[in-house]
C-alpha cells in the first residue's frame, strides 16, 4: 500500500488535475447554461478569499441540488484516474463545492481551513468528499482529524465512504480508529475504500474486542465487523461457531 | 403538522426533540440569541453560529425535524461595542448560508444608544441581502420599545411583510397588526404569553399574520407550547383553518420569503437530503447495518 509516496508526486499531481477536469466537465454536462456560466466564473483562478467563501456558500442557490448526470463512462474514468474515487452519487452543488474547495486549497492551506471553520453540515460533507482533489502539497491531517471527531454521521460518511484518501494517507493508528468509529456509529464498512488492504493485527484485535463488548452488553454484533478482521488474527470464534 | 418558528434547541435535550416530533412538529427555526451569559470574544460567536447551522441541524434531522436558523447580534450583546463591531463583520458570511431564514433576533433590551446603532445596521444588512427580520421586543418598557422598533423599521424603509415582531402580548398586538407586520407570540409557562391568553387573542383577532411559537430555551419553557396551544385552541372552538395559519402556515409564509424554507423540504425530501441523513435514511450505508436507531422517530403525528 503506497502511503504518501513522495516519488510519485508529479504523476499524482497530474491525476488530480485530470480528476478535477473530469469533475468540472461532468458538472457542466449536468447543469443548465446559466448555472454553467456562474460556475465557470466561480472557478476562474483567484486568490480573493471572500470570493471563494461566497461561491462556496452560494453553490446550491445557483446550481440547485439535483444529482450529477448518470454517466457510466465518466464513472469508470474517475476510478481509473484515482483508484476508489466515485463521485457518481454526488449532487451538482456538492461537486461544485468540491471544486471551489480545491481552488481554495490551491491558494494555501489557510484558505481551505477558513472554509472548514465556518462550514455548515452540507459544506463539511463537500469539504471532506473533496480530500482526494486538494493535491499532495498540503498537509490535510489536521483538517481530517477534526472531521473524524464529528458526531454528525453525514460528515463522517463523507470521509469514510467511497473516499480513497484515508486509506492512502492515514497511519495505522488513525486508520484503525476510523474503522472502529464507523462500527461504533453503526455505519457500514462496505463502502470503505482500502479496508482489506489496510487490515492489520491491531485492528483485528480492536474489532474483536469491540465484538466482545457488544455481546457482553447483549447487543448485536454488526455483520460487517468481520470485514476488517484478518482470518489469521482470530483467536476468538466468529458467531455461530463452536467455542 | 406544526412549525415552531422560535426554539433555542441548542439549550434543549433529545427528549425535547423526540416529544416535539411526536407532537407533530415538522420544522423549527432556531434564532441566534443570548445564551444567558455574555460572549466576550467574536470567535465564541462564530462557533455558536456555526453550531446552530451545523451540529444542531444534524441533531434535529435525527428526529425527522427540519431545522432552520436566523443569525444576528442580539440586543444585550450589542452593548459590548468591541464585540458588536467584530460580530457585524462576520455576520454577512453566515447570513448567506443555506437554511438561514432571517436576520434575528434583533431589537432592543434596555433601549440604549448602542442597541439602536446595531439594530439599524442589521436592518440595513437584511435589506441588502433580502432576508426577513425577526424583531425581539424588549421585556421591560415593552410597549414603548415595540413602538420604537416598528418606527425604526419604517424609517429604514423595510417592507413590513419582511418583519416578524416577536414576544407580543395584549398590549402590543394592535400596533403590530395594524402596522402590517407579522405578530408572533412566545407561549411561555409563566412569563410572556400563556396558552389560554393566546387562545383568547386568536378568538379576538383571528389568525391573519399571527404566529405562535414556544421560544423554548435555557429557562423554564415548553417545547410543546405550539402543539398544546393548537390543541387548546381547537377545544375552545377556534377553527382548524385559523389554528393551521397560526401554528404552521403563517410561519412558513413569513420565513419562506428567504427562499430557504419550503414545504417540500419535509414533505418531499430530495435524494440529496436523504444523503444528509434526514430522518436517518441510510442509502449511503450500503444497507448492511441493522435498523436499530431507537432515538429516531419514524412515525409522526398527523
């Protein structure tokens, strides 16, 4: 598993730029001409922080909230550019906010952080869905840490589900806590990218301890808990097996 | 189906949310307000505003209640000039967020010069960005304070249909309704306005431009005030149409002028809103986890 492989940066940067272009085209194909004109202006390169703040807030009013167009070809292209990346379930305002946040990230980390510090729930969802597009030059761990501490399920899902960034960038400790928190919040592990590749003995142990804790409390053990446990790390028996 | 257009849920518990949902509240508005103790830093204010449009909105959604808010510098904190100046600078950024349905609650407390200055500045902000205004009428010297609030709104050329005047009573209702404004009433167990008094007012004045709310907050107050007042009104012979206006439709019409609050938000939530976890919809969860979320209220009273 490549975790922050610095040697790959130029090609990574190229893939990110291609992914942004793909998302921009997909978005333009999903909205009308008037909305498209507003978007083009909003995405023109700028260092004006207030203009970025404003565009970020106004996106749903200007573009509406319908889904991106159903487009299997673009979906496949997205996954080819950034393995695991799938924006096909995003709404147009979310896609626009991701691109505006990417524009903020291009200015500097503080400009992106400024958006995050005043973000409502929907804005936070967009900010975290956009993680794979911000570029390797920024240290996003602090931003991510704040997101992981949330109790708002949509925000946590934006990080955990269909998002290739965490598996590619988090160290083992933080990755394990992300998975454990998903279990704790009763959020499915199925849409986590990299679950099998990042499996490790510590996570197997934590998940099994959590299963024991649930059983002791007379609570159901989520079926997909076992998706993050490696078979070779199972001293405990699985449900239905004899002790 | 009821709307509580004035509820400070940040000060309330999940039991309150559950009871409100069971009583038929489908949407509520959380006005920015005085938290009982002064904020002394603008950053505290920013975090508060972010909380009422962030985590509080999520909390409400868990009970199937749509949560909107208003933003503003309240009259008490307007007296801290350094804070007030800083808050005025950050307000526009929050005022344009989704689900912000008014500038408020603003107005007078002690009727000081500073309160007057920031009330006027916020009226101008609301006018510029075309948001309704929620006016908090003072608890003391109420009649004069209310008249003064109306006069200042008129002086700034504010469209009367964009002004909701709150915490009215028998002494202020004539001026507010005659002036063409929305007249809101906070039904509180002991102060402000009682349920029986509210029903008498509905009988006497009808329900045109009348709005009932709970203003429930950190004090002794009643999150079910709207539903209970509606029940008492119906029992007392007020028409169902009038109850519907005062406890639902008028609030929607007044705050809907923001363009940020639509009946379809709760009657026909979009797929995107379901992805925001409204009513605990779980389409993003891959359908793998159990449907055990006892805190969520699936069935609401009609």
